[in-house]
C-alpha cells in the first residue's frame, strides 16, 4: 500500500535500531510476538488458538514451501483454484509436486469455488487444497457455508488445506472474515493457516509471518523444524507484531486505512460501471485489489498494453493463470488513484478507436 506505517510500528522498529539490537531473535521476543498473535485471533475473530500452535516463517511463500516439504507425501498433487496468486501456482513444482488447477466459477456478482472440480481433483489423488481467503486477486471473502462445504470435501478424501489468510485484516464493513480452521473440528484437524500483519499494516518487508497449526499433531511435528525457519525471521518484524496486534493506535490506523480503501474501492467500481462497461468487475470484499476482466479487448497481454500506451502499471492476469484479466492495486492516495483510473479509461478509449495516443507519465497501480 502507498501509505505510511502506523506510528507504534515505526517506533518499535526505531527502538531496535537505536538499541542496535540487530542480531538474531531471542526467545523472549518470540514468545511476546506469539502471545500477541494469540490475542489478536481471539479479539478479532473469536478464534481460540494455543500459543504452541504458532510458528514463525519469514513470509507466506516460505511457509507454503515448508508445508509442501514437511507435511505432504512426496510428489503429491496440489489443488489450486484459479485465478491464484502466482507463487501458489509455481512453488509446488520446486518441491516436486504437481498442481491441478481448478478454474473458479464467476458471475456478475462474484467468483466462487468450483466444488465439483475440487472434488474431482481430490478423487484423482490430490492431497492438498490451497485456499486463499480473503482471495487474491479477486477480493472475495468466502462464507461460512462455502468454507464448510470445502471442509466436508477435504475431510472425506483425507486431504489437507493450506489456508492463506494474510489479507484478513482488510475486509470491508459488509462482510466478516471467518478463519477456515474455525469452521469445524474437521477443518481444524486438516488445516495449516498462514497469517501475517504484512498486508493489514503494510509491513511485508519486515519478514515475519506466522503458521498456525490447529492440529496438535501438526504443531508437534512443526517443532522438529521450527528452529530452521525461525532463523530467517527478521528481528525487526518480530518487534512489529505486538506493535500491530496489541496497540490501540495501530488498530485506529487500520480502521482509517480500511475507510480509505472502501472509498477507493467505490471509486473504482463507479468508474468501471460508468466509463468501462466492457470490463467485467465485482467490487472487492477485502484486500486492496481490483480484479478486472478485460477479455472483451482481445489482448494477449493487456497489462503490457496499458503500461506501454498510457503509462499505467498493473499485474497481468496471465500471472494468475487467468489471461485477459488485470489486477489493479487501489491502495493509493485518492488523487493518484484518480489519475490511474483516468489512464485506464484513456487506454480503453484507444482500444475502441484504435488511434495513436500521446505519451503520458506512468502511474503505478
């Protein structure tokens, strides 16, 4: 996000710098961060987790790799509903696993999981389903009914779920994030949840994510490899966790950011509806990402077109196994977002008229 961090996080990192404590993490700081995670999950989601269920990794992608290595049989297939965050599609192959993509079902209302497709993949031997909730890139927040149906399927086939929930703090006021592992005892028994303050508080570079093992057996297994992964966790990131999860000023900061994101989200939706009727779009229920269906333009690489012709940088849907789409990051100051949307409209006009366009200044979104 193009926003400054909350003051308590800034101060926590500054204290570490001033004390020149930039060595390895110490057990006391790790325990304080772990207890902070426990409190946040209870306070925000009414989810009670044990402190020994919280493991630390540098980031979610590293955590995903750890699960693929230590909690799955060798060469087991992975189910990834698409569109999907790129590393969720590419990382499994690095560890010897094959991805079975299951395209999600989409409508004018929102994207939803293809449960029949997921069941076919599980019936064909897949051992892990990747759940991204809130979803990157579509911005969906899955309902209790959807999560419960997935849990029944996974439990029936004796598989697992890796639940990426790092965008959970960034839900809109109209929806509620439900931790997948909280849905049922069956879900808790087969889930490893990825969590982090990185997205909610804009601190991805501090490198301190969490894996939550809701199965006691999984928590015990993690202890055999936990020391290896905690070596890669940043001391600065560890200091930021209590500052984010526990400090009232950080909570106020998050509320303010969510209010701004709601305004920006509405601005994107209004612009698309009024000026870009050929683009398919469902306003995000969470995250700071707009998922734009631009297939009507017939472009193989729409992101390249908008970047080169109108100076607007977005992520191409091909990165998410959804060619013809664009992902626009709207966590911007409102005036910058308006410039970005103006460029988006200009690009669409160019496509409609096929006439040359003057050079413009690049706006990153």
